[in-house]
């Protein structure tokens, strides 16, 4: 249910009555009863509760308990974002990034992700870091690094992987193979197979960690099995490194 928590979230600042209703709605979501959750969120959203507005918008965006409707998703998420709800800002940013119900705009997506990131929303920090880095502007690397560090400290595995890449490739920071390997270790433990793949590559090459072909192959195979496409370029070399050398002459 992790993605549902990420999409909806809880309103920690709500008053007692609102908090009780939101908790009931969360319980409905967790048992898969989105129509019941929508019925609970509706009056709160009409009363201007930003998190309830976000949650209704998220349901229209994903077709949960209602027919998928990008236009209504945009309407509710805009209300949530304008109310200052960080999850609403992040979900509205996603619509602009994907061009769903609105013209595609990286600039508007970045603006909204930054608003959410500044309020401590870790998934927004992660996405903002990625967009800034992918934009290719060297001047954005320091900010990309800062948001990746914030998201990583909040437990976002993809930001841990990105920090490993940034330290390995000297993007906004001095090249440090040891720091890269440490971030990939953390990312692997947090569940990102791309971190596992890159730690396998580093272990194969002895970059930031002692070279160990057998461990490298095990890491790369595990990462590939979990869906990482970063493992494949290193697998041939890793298999060759652990292959028997043949009988002595």
C-alpha cells in the first residue's frame, strides 16, 4: 500500500473531527473501498480541506472508485495545491509533468515540485532532484544534490541511488568512489535494484569497495532479477571474472 500512502497521505495538521474522518477514509482506502473514502472526503473537500481535495483529485487521476477523469483531477488538485497542501502540489506537478488534463510543462512541474519539496514532501524532493539533474544545466546540480540528500535522509531509495551516481560522476560534488558505493549500499538496503546493480558494478571494478568478482556477479544477477536494466552491461565481464581459468599448462 506504499504508493497509496504516497498518493493520498494523511493530514497531520487536521483538527480532531477532521482527523477522525480522514482516518476513517484512510481505513476505507486500505481495504480497497474507494467509494466509501470519497464519500468521507467529499464534505471536507467542499469545506476547503486541502488534503481531502488532493485525495479526491488523486482518485480521479487514477480511476479509483470513480471513472478516470483528468479534467476533474486537475480541478481538485489545483484547489489542493492552492490551499498549500504539499501532496496536492506534488500530485498536480505530476499532471503537468505528464501532460494529463493540462498542457505538458516541465517548468510548471518543477515549480510545483519545489513548493512541495520546501514543505518537506520527500517524494517531491526526489522528483525535483531528478528533473533538475536531467535538465542538464550544471548550475542546477547543487540544488539537485540538496534535494536528493533531503529525500534520501527521509528514506527515498531512488534518491540514494542518484546520490551514488552524482558522487561517482562528479555531478555537483567532487568525485568520490567510496561515497558513491556507500550510497548504493544504502539504496540497495532500501529496496532499489538500480543501487544493487551499481554496487555490483563497483564491486566488480574495485571502485570504492574491494574488488570481489563473485559478490559482484551475485549483486548484478539479483539486481537484474528485480528489474534493473543497469546490471546487463556488466554481467558478461562479471561472469568472465568468476569463470574457471582452465587447467594449468
